[in-house]
């Protein structure tokens, strides 16, 4: 700090008033005629370590004078280079930069920093070098700066307090910098926070170093708060003035998660719902506007605000938080494509998401000018960081692949039919009929049709933009994890990022919008997308052809989650290759009990030893486990008496079944069907859709037991010998993708069939439309006395060995020609197509039916054609 020489000496109040540019009379009135205490507003705020901190917020004329004094002194007598707090062109970022990527970080805190600097010390400061003010001028300055009273302290909240504290600490900064040099450390000070860091661990004796720092601080009249002293290594999260410095500068994950949560809530519930934090703040130090409802408007502290003013204030607050993230992640320069590049990409994606959100909000009415101003500010922020490509080439390729498949579906006849039906919905009753019809094949539409009609129609329009989740697309992706040359390469060593991204482009992205995504963290997309994002980031950082080490911390956890989340292991003692059934059921059982507010039982409800699947099953484990949690919670909440039993089994065809039963379950006072299910069971159904079959056996209001297919709503009356209570049965598909429905026992239907000695018929359905084939299989698989085989394609040998009693083949399938020409076993052949105008006719020895007729009369057709050997269509059309 250099002494100012180009000015007149300041000895008296008159000299001081002239120096700072304030009339002497005004200065005397404020200091001696008026009560200086009236210029301070005292309030308390909570400390991070507990207790409260007293703030003296200065205002009025005194604040104006303090500002003028600060401008003059700061220009003529700048603080030392070690001080970063409240210094122009320095900040928490400049304070954190010297401590990046250090092996050891030492943090200390000065106790009661501002209150320990009092009037006498401030007066002595201005009488000494480099100021050399006269006694009268120094006393006057101390009166302007300090809280009124006997040797009053520096006010926390005063304009001049940080500057005075920095100047008083100039000798302390020199001593601590010398100690840091001896131990080969970097040193910075931000107000009362002292930070040291080094990569030379050998030169840093922890106890000796801290003792020397504490002694130097004590010699300058301060005290170290030993409770806040921290020694952090690279394995710890190193934070300097709120910024993470382990591998560059970054904000904390909590800060980003909070921003994401606010954006999500704005997108989902609207902007105005976020003005007030529901339930208050868990931490009163939270960086959030504490707006409160006040009539038609809001209140911020003691100030009344209209809704428009509150929205503008809230958006300004959000923009400030985004700007802070941008400053931190870009502080080291964007041109360096190291690990921090990921942070810039993340920040820009969040910024763009915020911008899109505001653009949508801006179109709404009665929100004032806040959204428009926010949009303008965000455009400037985005332009400022436009030197970086926001998305990589791989990201664009994946996005184009998904979009092309989505557009292909949106232009299909199926999508157009749904849109046409939606256009005809004009009442809530129309919507209810539409939902009932669609929910049989698409569980997304299984929702409550009540409330505001416009809200229901908006939700339906949103569903109609995307195809239904598809069983065969999901199976194709999951089966890919079996093969290390396919998607299985994502969990095995020996690949490059480019190779894995190419596999994802071919085997995952084309199916993207037909994969389940009800709960993103627990869905198939939620397992694969993080891995895909990590691979693209590695390409940006290290290139496409670098050998991929799966122990790399950037992907290690994602590989483990992908492996554990897609493979249900059949091998005991090798849980590291997947998830064991016992482990999954145990976890789901304990979580279900916890949610049902019940204490875990001493014995688990397993009925005997749980049977493992014959082979590893590739499915979506988080979705399966989540549905089991919901089922256990529902069972234990609604259980009247008796013990819940759990057993697993494997069918002859290899389907793995999980049965959860309350043998003394009460009757449901509703008609047979799935409409009794709400909340948890509906969520479980959505989780299991396209990954497993799901049936419930229950006694309904007519006293009989029915088996309810929760995915389609179809019911079958059954005998009440085995399933007399309330029973859930989950069935995972076998290797061929087949799902065997659980046995229904001897029902009234079975009895009537037994009297006529009906034999089981083998029915072959060949349809290259995956979605229609899957929907029809779910629709028909409960029909009695049928062995149903549905395939997309089949060769001559397989067809002959199956020896079907009747064959249904789509008109556009290649098999149609040779089947009609080479019908060696002379079984009936039914051709079907959505293009057939007639519902049913006979042409060249084959039955020809429309697709709609096939869906509705499938069982009747088989009965008439095979069992009754009918030769015409009379009475069928």
C-alpha cells in the first residue's frame, strides 16, 4: 500500500469534509446534532454453525457519506493483494482460483471478525501509515464508520466495514503470506476466511502450521475459531467460499439440483406457484426470496408487492443465480477442453431450458413485464457464451435418429386415427369412452376422467404426440444386453466411446420413444441415458478413439447401475453380475413395510425357499422393484388379517413368476375389473407395462373370484381353491418373449368345456406389425383351450413342426404366398388386413377378415372354422 502524496494533509474535520466532498455543516449535523443510532436498523440472521449474527444495516444520509468516504479511500489506499472480500475486481471466484486441484486445503476462520475491531483501533488506523491523518480527522472518520457507543464496533452491514477490516489486516496478510511461502502454500483471505493450499504435502506439518497461523492471528488482535478449522485432502469435497475446487471451479451439486427443481416445478405447475416455498425453508439461510401471500398480492419483508412485481423480483433472482453459475464454470476460460467443459455444457443446457420455459410463460397474460425482461437478459447471457458449441455431433445424431422415428410414427395411420378420435371429443363423457377404449392396449390412458374437461383434453393431446410403449421394442433392447457385440458392450471392457455410441445409435435410439419412461430414474431410458451422456462428454474431453477404462470415475457408477438395473441374476453367490431375486424382494419388502408405517417382521413372508429363474432375465430391475414396493405397501396397508405369503416359480416354458398373496383378504365391494385400483397399484401397473405380465386374483361383490389382467382390464372367473384371498402375480417373459398367464384353476367356463370334451387347439398368428401382434396376444391369451403362438415371421420347417390347427397370417407378410400354396396339413388359413373392406369373406379357399373383425371375433372365428368346420361367412359378417 502506497502513501498518497498528491494531496493536502488531512488534520481537521474541515480538511476531511473537503476531501470526501461533503459540506462541513452536513457532517456536523449527522455526527453531533442528530442521533446516529437512528441511521442503523438492527436485525439478527442465523449462522451456519448455529446461533445468530447481529446486522447493523446503515441507511439514509449516513449511508451516503460512508459511500463517498469508501470511494475516496479505496481509490487512494487500496487493500493488499491477499484480500479478496469486498474489493473491486475481486470476488469469491478470484479467492478460489489459487486453490484449484490441490492435494491439501487448510481453512481457518477468525472469530467475531467485525465486532472485534472497535472504535479506538479504527481511530489509530487512520493516524498511522499510510494515512497519517490528524487526530481530529481520525476521530471523525471513526465516528462515521463505527456503531455509536463506548468504543463501538465495526457494524456488520456498514458500507465501510469490509474496507476498514481489510486495511487493518494488511500486516496480518503479510505475516500469513510469509508463513505460507515457508510451507510452499498459496494463501488468500476473504474477510474472516483464511485459506491455504499446497501440492507439496511433505512441507506441510499440519499441527505446526496451524499453530503458527493461530499465533500470527493472535498477535494482530484476532482469535481463530478452532471449531471451523478444516484440513481437506483431494478425496474430500474441497470448498472455498462456496465454490468447489477439487478439479477446477464448480458450484455444488445442491446448487444445481435446486435450480433444476425450480425449473421443473415452473414447467409443471406454472411460474406463480413457485413464488412461495411450500412448507417454508428448512434452512433459513437459503438463497431464495421469502415472499409471502398478502391479499391479492405478496409481501417481501415489510414491502407490499403486486403479483406482477413479485414475479419480476423472482425472475431477477433466478437470473442472478444462473449468472453466478456461468461466472463460476467459465472462470478458467472456455477454450480449455478439460473436465470443466462438462460444466459449461450443463450450464448452457440449463440456461437454454430456462429460456424456453420463459418463452412459453411470456405468452400468458397477467404476468406483467417480468418474463419479457427476463427473456431479454437470458438472450444476452446466451450470446455471451455462444463461443461454445452447446451440443456435440453425437448428441445431434442421436436426436435426429429419435426424431425421425417419432415423425414416422406421427405420420402413420395409427397416429392419425387417434388424432381424429380426439378431435371428435367434445364432452367429458366422450373423453371417458375414449380413455376406456384406449386403456385396454395403452396403460398411459388408464387415468381418472374427472375434473376440468380442458385439462383432460390437454393431457390426452400430449399422450397422442407419442407412441405407446411397446413390448417388442423393449424386449429387443433388453435382449441386446446379453450380447457383448450388442448393447452388452456398454458393461464390458475393451471398447472406445465411438464404438459404444455407434451401438447406441443402431440398437437403442431407434426404439427410444417406445421404451417405458414413467419414472425416469427407474425406467429403461433412465438407466441408459446417463451412460450415453457420459460417453458423449468423454468424446468432448478425450476424443472418440481413446481406450475406455470402465473404472474411470466418469462412467464407473453408470456402468454398475446399468448392469445391476437390467440383469436379474439366476446364479447364487454372483450378485456382482446382476441383481439377485432374494435381494430385490427383500429390499422391496422392507421399503413397502416402511411406507406402510409397520415394523419389519422377524420372519420374512417367503413361502419356503424362493426359486430362482433358470437363466438370467434381462428386464428393468428398478421398475420391477418399484412395483413390488407399491404392492407390498398396498398389501400391508389394506391387510385385515392373516399372513402375507410370497413365492416364486418357473413355468414349463421358462416364465418366471412372483406371487404375493394375502390368503384371508377381504372381498372388494365393486364389480369385477381393475377400476378398484388407485394410486400405488396404478403406479405399479404402469411400471410393469411392457416389461412383465401383471394379474390380480380377488373376490368381488358377486362373491366370485376373478383373475384381472391389470394391463388390459380383462377378467376371467376362476375357482376359489388356490386364489381365495387377494393375490398379485407378476410374470416375467421367457427367452422367446412369451408371457404365460397364471393358471386359473377350474372355473365355471372350464367345467362347461369339460362336459363337451373340447381339445386344446394350436393357433398360429403371423403378423409383422409388432404393436398389433403384442396387443392381440394380450387380448387373446386368456381364451380357453387355445395354445396361442404369435410371431413376426416363421420359416417352413418351424411352421410344419408346430402343426397348427389354424393359421392367421397378415396379408402383407411374405409367408402368405408359400403358406397358401404349400398348405400340406390342409389346416384352415385366415388372411387379415386393415385394408380389407369386407369384415369377413372367403376367397380362393382362404378366409379373409378385417383387422377389427379379427380383434373382436377371434375366439368365435376359431370355434366356427375349426370346431364347427364352417364353410361360409353367413351370420358372421
